[in-house]
């Protein structure tokens, strides 16, 4: 599917709205390859030598518009309105223009509704590419207007190897490549992000202390402090409880290999049933956070539910 889309794009056949869904690193890579191909003015697209390809490679192509959340964590209706004004002017370079909406799931409902008409009747030569982890992050009205393309994930081993070739230590390469599966975390971005790696420790600590006395106060305070990264912290907590369950089931393929003792302790402290329940609560919370909720309240409610699993 993915290859067909690229082949067709080389010939100039492309839907005017394409929805890419799948793991972040592979998705970004494909979105770039596709955009470069669409914008290339040479013969064998992407030729790599035309002015368009060159500008694309150094990140200064004027007709490649990338939209992602700015000040807040969301793409808002005003961002979409600005975009619509921009795409209704003539392209600079050629007759083509590509709009890549990165993490399209961060568009709130209003923003998605504002985009609908442009997706249906885009200005001439304009192609929209929307990227998400899972299709259901978007309104069905958006999905129905796009040609959906499932993105093949890179294998964990490939991701790990390429990180190590770039100088990452094996343990860390293992952790981040596993984490990039099933979450919207990019392994290549995460491994360079010191702040996120420190936050990971906080999230693991949260899993450790939640079930101790005073745990709730500690963890909810931490979430308050890092509320902008609540989704990420929850993703990490999910991997920790997932590891405990995996370990309790006798399997060895745990993600957080640097925290093995935490995993082993958890696997003995909780029953498998309890771990499953905790994972379900985390999953429900993740769904909830996709919508406009007061994050702190949603997190605290979920934390309380997670604690009840043990006391009931
Ligand atoms: Zn070219």
C-alpha cells in the first residue's frame, strides 16, 4: 500500500488528502519521502538534484508547509484558519504545495471541522498529508475525506540498531525503541531528549510510590508539575505496568530493562488480574486525554481508580 502510494506519486497520481497512520518514526519518514516526491520538478522523482529537492532536503522549501501544535499541545482553529489563508495564495516554487499536518490528532474538534472543506476541495495543486498513530484520533468526517495509508513500523531490532550505529548505548537504545511501539513516541527524538528521559524516571517513580502511604499526594503533585507532559508520563507508566504483567506471565521481553527490580517487585506485589485492571484504567485515561478534559482532574481520578484495584 505504502509503496503503491509512492509509485503513484512519482507519476503524479495522488489523492488530495492522505491520512498516514502508524508509528511516529516510520510515519515521519514516509511523509517526507512522499512530500519530496510530490514537490520534485525533475524527471525521476524525487531526483535529488532539482532546486525543489535541494530546498526540501535543507528544510527551506516554501511550498512544504508543516503544521504542528504551537503554544499549546493542540492545533487550534486559529492555526487552521491561518493555514487556509496561506494555501489560497499561489505556490512559490511550482504548481504544487504540500501541507503536512503532523500529529493531526492534536487538532481539536473545532480545528478539524474548520479543515473539512479544504480537505474536500483543496486549492489547485495542494495535497494534504495528515499523520496520526491511530485513525480513531480523528473525526470520522475527516477520515472519510482522506485516502488512508497504513504505515509499516520499523522492527524494534532495526530501530535499536540504527540508534546504536548513531552512538547510543545498548540499554537506552533498547528502552526507547520498545517505547516507540504502540505509543506516539519517536525513538530517534526521545533518545536525544534529556528532559524526557528524566521525566521517564519520574514516571517510573510514580509507579513505585503510588501504592505506598502518601503515594497519591506525591504522584498527583508530580503530575501537576509536569502536566504538559501528562500523556507522556502516562505512556511510560503504561510500559511499567505492562512489563510487570509480562514478567508475571513468565516472559522476559520487558521494556524497562534498567529498572528490572521495580518490575520484579511489581510482578510479585500485584496479581495478573490487578495488573490488567490497572492497564485498562490507563488506557481509558489515555482516550480521555485526547479530548478537551481538565487533565489534572482526569489523571487524579484515574490514579484513585488504580489504587482501588489493590484495596478492593
Ligand atoms: Zn527533484
